[in-house]
C-alpha cells in the first residue's frame, strides 16, 4: 500500500527582512454594519471616535469595541455610484471643536440639481454638515461647491470615471483643498504639440485640477488671494492642474507638503508633491513619459517625485500618507502608498544624494481603494468588503537567511536540481493559466503531520509551512521557478528564482526584471507582483491565495512513477493528504481542458476564464466591472452580458462586455487580444493566447442571448 513520503527539507523559509524591519497590516475589529467603506477619518481632538464614508452615500461612526456602527447621515438618495462615482471624501474643519463642521465630497445625480441634460451622468459636490455634540449625527447640510443652478456646468460629469474625490484642510494655511479628475476625458491618442485644449490643461475648467478655497469667508466660499488665477486668466479656485485622476491625496502633518497619487493611463503611475501653480502635465506627460515630443517643457510641467512603470506591475496608484506616528519612529518621513491591483504597500524615501526612491514595505496584501490616517498618525488600509487593517511592525531588522539559490531551498536534490526531494508532490491541472507559451512543472510540499482542508467552495486551504512550486520552461529549458510559501505568520508570499543559462541552478531575485530568453521577452515578477494574482478577495488567505490547487482543477488523471495512471484526488486522499474524505472523484466538480475539441463550448470557456481571470474578477476582488468568472458561478446572467463597458470601449462603437453572438464587439476577448495597457490579464502576459481567445470567441459567437 502506498504511503505519504516524509518531507524532511522542503519547508517555508522565514520571511526575509526589509532594510527597516518587517511590517504588516493587522486586522482591526470594526463594529458591524459597515458597507462598502472607502475612507476613514477622525475629527480633530476626538481620538476615540472614527467616521467611515460608505461609497453609496452614508457616513457611520464608531468607537472601537462598539457592537454596531452608528449611522451619522444617509444621503444615498442623492448619490450616483456608477463607475467611479459615490461618496468619496470627508474632511473636518481645523476649528472643529468650535464650529463642529465636517465636509463631504460626493457625486450627485443631475436630478438633485434640476439638470435636464441627459449627457450629464453626475455632478461633483462638496457639502458641509454640522456634527452633533455627541458626534453621532451630521445635520444642517449646506452645499459649498455644487452647481449654482441648472445652467452651471462647471461640475458636470459626462463620463463615469476619473472623479478624484479627496478633500482635506492644509495644516499650514487652513484652506480646503479638493481633488478633481479629468472626468474620463481621454486625450484620444497622442495629442498635438502645444494643444492645451484637453480639460486637464484648460485652466478655465475645474476638472483635472487641485482646487483651493477658503470656507471661512465669502458665500459660499472665498478665494485665497495667492491662487494662480485669483485675479483672472482662469478658474479662481485652481491651485494646481494637469491631473488625470488624483486618487488619493494627503498633507504631511509636519511640513504641510501636499502629496498626490495620480492614476496613469497606458505607461506610468505617478506620485507628485504638489505646489502652488504647478502644472503636472497630463495628458502631455504621464509620469516622466513624454507623450508628445516635448510639447510641455520643463518650465511648463513639473516632474513627479517618482514615476512607476506599468511594466513593473503598477496599474492604478493609490496615494497614501507621510508617516508621522510615534509607534514606528524608523518610518518617520516616509511616504506610504500602494496600488489598486499591484499587491502590497510601498514607501518613498530619499538616498544620501537626496534622490527619491520607492521600495516595498509590505510585499503582500489584498486590493484596497485607499489608505487613511488617524489622529495618532497610524496608517489604515480599507477594504471595500468592510475590512480594516492598521500598519504595524512585526519585527526589527534581522539577518536574512532566505535561500539565495534554488538548490538551497531543500525542495530539490542538490546533486540534480531538476529532481524534487521525497515529500515534494508533482501534480497537473485541467485548465492552465496562459504564461506566454511557457510549459510548466508543478509541485507542492506540506509539513509532516499536516493536511489540506477542502473548503465548501472547493478551494483548498494549505497549512502554515506549505510550499507551492512552479517551474516555467521555454523550448524545453527552465527559465524561472516560483515559490509560493505560507510563512509562520499565516501569510502567503511569492519568490522568483532565475535559472542560469546552463540550467544548473537558479538565483533568488530581489525584485522584478525582464530578460530576452528563447526568442522572447520574459518577465520575472517582483514579490509584490506575485500577490497581485494570488489574491484573497474574501479574506481567507489560507485558501484563496492558492489558485491551481483546487478540486475542479486537480480532479484529473496523472502519470505517476512507474507509468501508473491514477486520479490525483483519489491518490492524494489514499496517502493522507486531506483532513477529510473528499468523496469519490467521479462525483466531484471537474473542469474540462479548454483547448479540447470535446464538450460544451461554454463550459470550456468558463474553465479558461476561471483560470486566467477569476483571481481578480470575483466578488470583493480587485478586478473592475463587477464580473464574476469563477467556474462554479452562474455568471452568464451576471454583471456583464450585454452590459456597456464602464472603463473604455476600445474604439468599438456599440461594444458590450459580452455581446451574444458577436465576439468582435465583446470587450472580454478584445482585451485578451491586446498587447498594450488595455490587455487582460494586466500582468504576466505579453503574448496573446490565440487558442484561448478562440475558445472564448467561439463560445460568445454561439450564444443567442444572456440566459
């Protein structure tokens, strides 16, 4: 009878330390009742109560330890949440103790302001509330920045993206600052030289700008005398311009510097330190990328503090905060920020020559719409499904004992690096992830006396200490081996090893890189990029960061040593790898091979989309558009069949996310075929999967409707 081989050496190494130490975001238990949070704030001088902005148009408050969050105000009947709209920002007046004023940014329906133009999707509004003495309610609403009347078009939004939405008071001048995006008005390709007609460069428009107003003078506000256009030549409210979608912004509470994260388009993301009268270049410049042959010169456009390339995994930057808390003095002065897709958290600091550089602080963590800072200077990360985390130090700097070479991991025989040691289990899956045509060898290893737990949704939860291994081969030669390991703190992390040309060993990479290999470019992901795909959208890191190892994928035959062919689940169960009996494999869910010619085309397409897209496109996942591509979900009747795309139609006049019978006008396969910034998946793919695209197109063309 076969027995489970002992695993004596292939174990998850200790977490490699950063130059500063090890940090993580720790879950904070928040009272129940919070729904779709997007911002967290505290009022000046009130250190126990927190206020949560819910994107649908509600503000709740709580004290840690409360059973339920209290509803402070509900203005959801006036709010439009389509695309990137909603309640997006909250700021308390610096003199809150005396006046009890709180200001809210949201996108309102045009009907709220009697606007009849059907081309207006929503309008931007800043509203003031008075907070009750007990802090539990917001009353006496007064619109500060809003359409003056039905003919006032300054704040009208035609498209549903790029709203900005941050508001905040400067600790230096006390004025209210407001970030507005360019309302989705893409430049339509490379703009003509010196064509300043784009709305972000149009200084008579409020869009694509940082505004600054004085809420303590005038009616409904005053204009600071030193605003660039306070005395003519442009909109008086403008402080700085040339932004695409400033998401998010903050003031350094010590220096008063204004930091803005501006989401790029196809090339770069950028972090700016914004100054009075500054032009930050969009759409002529994207980060440091000149989009129009120097049509905006150095005197006209200011460079970002750092620009972040999409080729390094940056997709949609999330601005953060300069750390000024007392708990971690070694982080003092570091700007902490992230990305909506790229996993983890990054900092900006300065080298000995005063040059800024970015480095990962927390390499993993789920997608988040934003960060917040409390009165004590703690940095919080918010999750749309209702979770809250707070940055904490987990350990001081320590010696780095992480294996530098694949031969040192204990997972392969030192004399033959291509042969796994006993206890490392080879496996295969039904529907592979496309990786630029690479073949793959897959293995996993569990600590002795531990088991895999199969979840109700057929995901597999692996114990602490587990190691998952995947080697990528081009033209039969190994290029890269990736280890996904579950560390002692319960968190998963990914590590890449680059094989030498002789194929005798592989070296650990500290960051991502791109290399010409076997006639094509090969991208080695950074540690943060690994976790961009290995997501945990529902807060279950034990199972959800593991992608291929799940019942529907593993339920298949495998050729074992001795040319023995057997079902993988049955075999693993027989030697004791599962905590419970998985059941007869013939009765378990099973994906087909998408590239087979047998079976229902819809089932094969579902399998392909599950393995290539569902890690992001599922509830609470980082993928946009509300799509759910999990294999076991009844997703055709979901959120994309015959739906108009919210994030661009790729130049197709009557495009739908999925248009039954017309693959050529369906955004899903069209994005799969792209090689630019519009491609899907956005990471790990540079060569389109023609066979996979054909599977999805064939299924769409076979459909006659959405049911």
